[in-house]
C-alpha cells in the first residue's frame, strides 16, 4: 500500500462501463455495467409514470427527503437528494474547503476527477493486490482533511469492515464513504449510513444500481447538518426532477427494501456461480480477487486486452480495468448476472482465453 501524488496522467478517469456497450457494443451481452438487470421493475415504472402528471409544477423534494431520512433513522437536515451520486462528488469538491484530499484507490474514479476539476491536488492511497486490496488505515496521511473510500469498493468488490473505515475519522477531517453498492450486500453489513457518532462522516448512496435508474439520476448524501447546508448551497435550484423524486420515495419504502434484500441474496448466489466458473480457468492465468461482496468481481488474466476483444467478437462486454488507478492492463471487472447468462459467458471466455 502506498501514497501517490498524481495529476491523472495515465488513467482515463472519465471512462466508465457504459462506454463498453455504446455504439458497436450496443448488441453485446452486458457484463460491463453494474446496474442490476431486469430493472426498473414494473411497479417502479408505474410510480415514475404517475409523476408525469405533475411536470408543470416545480419539483418539491420535501416528501422524498423525509422518506430517505426515515429509511435511515435520521432527521431531514442530515439528508440531501442529488442527481445521482456523481453530482454529490462534484458538490463535495466545490463546496468544501480542503487542503489535502486523499482518494483510496482502486475505486470509482469520479471523486478524484471532480476534485481535480475543482482545482485540488489529489493524493492517492493505492491498495495492493498482494494485500487483497484491503485497507490499512495507517496508510492514509494524518494531515489528510478529506478522505474518500468506497464500500463495497468498485471495482475490487472488497467490503471493508465498518470499524476500519470509521477508524479513518479525525477531528477536522471529512470522511466520504461511497456506499453506492451497499444495498447489494445482504443485510447491508458494514454500512455506515445512519451513523451520527463518526465525526466528519459523509455517506453517499445511489438508487441507480439496484433499481436500474441510471438514466433518471437519483442518489443522496447523508452527513451532518452543516455539511448538508454547504452542499445544498452549491446545488442549482430544483436539482432533482419530479420523476426522480417519485423514484426516491418508492425505492426507500418497505416494499422496495424487502425486494432489494431478496435481490442481494440472489446476487450473492449468482456471484458464487461466477466465481466458481472463473476459478476453473486458474491454470489458464485467471485469478479472481477473493471474497467479493459486490455485484461484480475483479479478475486478473493473462493478455486481458486481447481476451476482451475476443469476448466482444463472441458477443460479450466486460469492463477494462486499466482506467482505475492502481490497476494495469491485465485487469477486468465482470458484473454479476443470472446463472444462464454467466454460463454462456464462461463458455465464451473459455474460447477467448489463450
């Protein structure tokens, strides 16, 4: 594990999985994007469609904000609704006055991109494959006044213990924990959302992954009232649309939480099927990062770039890994899909491997 001062050269921080399935990739079987397949469900589409009657009025986010607050047992002044978690990273970068921001990598690259765009110099703490991409809190510089970490982390699928992550908190430090995939973890174990005893804690949640709402853009921030007020001042007026607000209310209702919990258990079973299948190729240079807990797995393979191209020829898209700081060209990220889709992919992978 090491700390690195960087300018972003060598990594395309704005490359994301959707680039793999655009244009000539639109017909491919998608194992590159981490949005749950089969979503949004019919009942959620109906909720969103029903909100279209009210498009003439300006969005009123009070009910959705209260619903999110109730879901996490928090007062409303600790909640901010955003146009997806990505907007929250931009707000944090622009609204908070920080001197030494640190991003723990490999992880989702938008936090660093937003910080750099806002004029910050960013330090990186790079977790190592040899350590299973596990966090050592001692690697984070003591004078860092903003620390960003994902949990479970995209793309490694590592779920860090809540106590270890909370141990990064310090007086005068903002600790940003991206929990965009936490609702895909059965029981949301190791979650910090809803905690008010961790100083400087900011938790980000996304509703786009589990519910298939990437095109609608809806997420939220949980933090202390002062931080929420600062972020809200940096937002434009009416930042979240009426349909997105309707989706937010629906996705934190008891029915939705029960469905998400069921989906998390199903994803865990499908992930085990994928990992077992990938492990069968160990003698052909395939290595899976152990103990994956997210709806995706990180895989190291010999000749990964050529394998990805052959997979595309065979009808499958996976996410390249070399755009994540801390990873190189031998890495790919593979989304968890249903067992039938995974079985077809594994047959294609067998043909694509050298």
